[in-house]
């Protein structure tokens, strides 16, 4: 069985879910690395009326902090704003109403640590997709692990290298198909076909 080391993301992009859900793979999530700003660790991309929309979780001063120790800042009403953005983006999508209650619950959860928020969101997403992929958290940071190291595979700043078939998106008639968005986009637009779609992604 292949072991893969993955970062812990906020409602991750489809490329991450593709790697996470691969059969015959044991997943280890990286909690010991130094927190990296401007990455999917505290942001996700959805498809809004004006195109790609980035939602970012504000965190407290994190210089040198490990991912497991990064604290969320609630000085701003970001949970409300994120939910409103998601609702606005996907209210007209085919499956939003089926998952609305579970999705809303994501932003009703206000833990102290970012990693707890992300892991809870992953649990909810797995519940919606009816998958039960097991994973573990690493106990120590390894600069050159023996496992398949995917910690730096996914960039929030550059075009994804993954090949993804097009699927229906609410605003594609305005801005075309946008690939590698948050799993939210896939779930709201194709619902129960999400798991099958992930298996068709190539790298």
C-alpha cells in the first residue's frame, strides 16, 4: 500500500481530493509543518457570479507556528461572510438544497485552531460524498519523507497541472469552465457523481 503525505486544506481543491480518495493509498496529513500563508491551508476558491472567488480564513500572528498550532481570528465576521458567498454562488446549482444544512453547519463550528476547522470540514464533505477514507496525522516533521510527498503539489497562485474533464457550473455561460475549484463547486453542481468524477482526474 502506498503512503501519501498531504497538507491539511480548507475545503480543498479537486486535485487534492483526487489524491486523497485514490484507492489503495494510506493518507497521512501534515500537521507539523510551518504554516504557509497564501495557500489552500486557510483559503478556498469557489465560482461566484464574477468568476473565481477566494475565501480566506483570517488567522492570528503565525510567524514560525506549526500548522497544528495556528489559531483562527474571529475579530471579523468571516464565517457569516463565507456562508453568504457560498449561498450566493450555489443557490441556483442543482444540488445545493440537498446539502444546504450540512454545508451551513461548517461555519457554525468555531474552533480555536485552524486544523480543527479544516478536519471537521473534511469530515462533513466525506459524509456528503458517502465516503469514509481513513487518514492519520503525522507525529513529526520530515523534510524528506519516504512517503509520496504531496505537500507542495497544490498551488493557490498558479494554474493547476491536473487534467480535469469539464462539468456543469452555474456561471460557466459567463466565464467558461473553471477547473480545480473547491470541492464545494463539484458537490453543488454534480452531487452524487462527485466521487466518480474525482477518479477521472489525471496528473
